[in-house]
C-alpha cells in the first residue's frame, strides 16, 4: 500500500495522527491554515468584548467578562501551540496576521456598540463556535483535537454567560428589551456567516471531510445552529430578524432566509467595518508586549544554561 493509502486507512480506522507521523503535505497545509486562522480568530475575538470590560454595568459582570476574554487568549495559546507541532513558527503566523495576509473569522469585523452586544456575542457567536468546535474534538489530528476539548468546555460557559445577559435585558425595562433586540438584529446574520460558504461553494470541505478534519459540513452545522437557537430566541421573547424563518414539519428543521454572501466575501477580503481597526489594535498590543516576550525568553535561556551546568556537575559526581 502507498504511504497515502496507509495514511487514509489510519484515518478511516479513527487512529489519531500525531506530529511525528507521516502525513501528506496537503493535509499538513490544510491543518496549518485552519488552526492558524482559528488561533487568530481567538485573539482578534478578544477585541470586541475587551472594548466593554471598563464599561461593564456591575463588578460581577466585569469579572465574568474579564475571565471570558482571558479564556480567549488561552485558546489562542493552545491553538498556536497546536499549529507549531506541524513545523511552523508562531512568530511567522502572527506576522501573516499583522500583514493582513492571514484570515480570521469574519464575525470579529463587526463593532460592539452596546452592552447588549456582550450578551449577543456570548449567546450567538460562542453558540456558533461551540456548534462548529465540538465536532473538531474528534478531528483526526491529535494535538488539535485535544486542544479543542478544553476550548469547548470554556465556550459553553461563554455561551451561557451571554444568554444570561440577554435574559436579564429581555426581562428588563422597555429600553433594555429594545437594546437586546437591536443586538440580535445586528449579530444574527454575521453569526450564520461564521460557518463559512455554502457547501457547494466551499473549496475545502470535501477533502477535509475525507481526512476527518471536518466531521460536518458548513451547511449542516449552520442548520443545527439555527435549529438550536430559534427556540432560545422565542424563550427570550425576541424576534430573529428573518421573515423566512419558520419550522418545517416535514424536514423536522427550520427553513431560513438567504444569507448576503456579497457582504461575507467583502468582510473576508478585509473590507469589513472594523478590519483595519482590529489589525491596528493587534499590532499595537504585540509591540507593547515585546518586553514581556523578551523577559520570558531571557529567563528561559538563563534557566536552561543553569540546568546545563547542574547536569554537568551531577555527571561529574556520578
Ligand atoms: N470567516 O472551504 P471553506 C471564537 C474562508 S473564534 C473568514 O469552507 P474551511 C470566539 C476559509 O478560510 C472561533 N473566512 O473553508 C473567539 C477559506 O479561505 P482560504 C473561530 C472564512 O476551512 C472570541 C474560504 O473561506 N472558529 O469562537 O473548510 C470570542 C473557503 O471556505 C470563514 C474557527 O476558526 C469565516 N467565517 O471551513 C468569541 C473554527 N468561513 O483559507 C468566540 C475552525 C470560511 O482558502 N475553522 N472562510 O483562504 C473551521 O471550522 C473552518 O476553517 C471553517 C471554514 C468552517 C471556518
């Protein structure tokens, strides 16, 4: 059997692929692309919510939001580390992001205008993220799959904190209800776009499904998200901004309206409402954090030099 044949047989038998195993170049490239985009999304995704930490309406809300945003930074770390097991350097990936060459999730190009957006992001954006990421826990590449287990646990806390904010606002004053509805109006369609283009327009889905990187297609996941979220909106007493959304008894799922793909591709091309602002904020944070990285590296080098001396002493004593 060819190396490719043996590789596919392993995938079909659900044996995880580990960093030192042989893998086709295209498999490695696909994973680097997806994991890096995912890592970038996590750290760029800190910005819309980070924008509200100082304006949270209570100490409790501030602590929860702070913890959530810190979680996203942690997710970025696990994911950059998973990407590095494939033979790339984190610095290079980050440079590609800063130069506008690497993609990150379209959703983070939209502004967070009111406190209700913290609810809508947690409920819808983290909700969509969980739908997409739970199947990634079964991804064929071991380090990515293992990173996803912890990420998904944290995302589920994020989704609940967002829903709880929406519930509080939806049960509040008329002005608070309007704020919650306005946030749903603005975040609904971009959340559906997070799942990526329709399967027929998705160049990577077919191969990624064969390699068990993706377990469900973009359209399958989007449908599951709509089916799970529509009853939650009804529970909140809010209206999803889609006149075509209705339960289809025959199919046992919701029908929903057409997505504006022109808007999606414009955002993906870097022309989203906040694209420039997001990248500027990332570059600024990276530059401001240079001394921390330098200090950490200097400490690591000093420690390993000391360990080397101690190992030599031990060897002499022995
Ligand atoms: N935005 O063939 P397709 C989070 C690109 S963060 C931008 O379907 P694939 C959170 C796609 O990259 C969670 N680009 O691709 C953080 C491809 O372009 P290239 C983010 C998109 O890879 C903070 C082209 O379109 N989640 O949860 O098979 C706060 C064709 O697409 C998008 C992940 O990253 C998009 N939405 O499927 C709160 C999950 N969609 O590379 C929350 C991991 C597509 O050929 N990623 N494109 O130039 C995935 O599951 C898959 O990569 C996707 C796309 C489903 C996103």
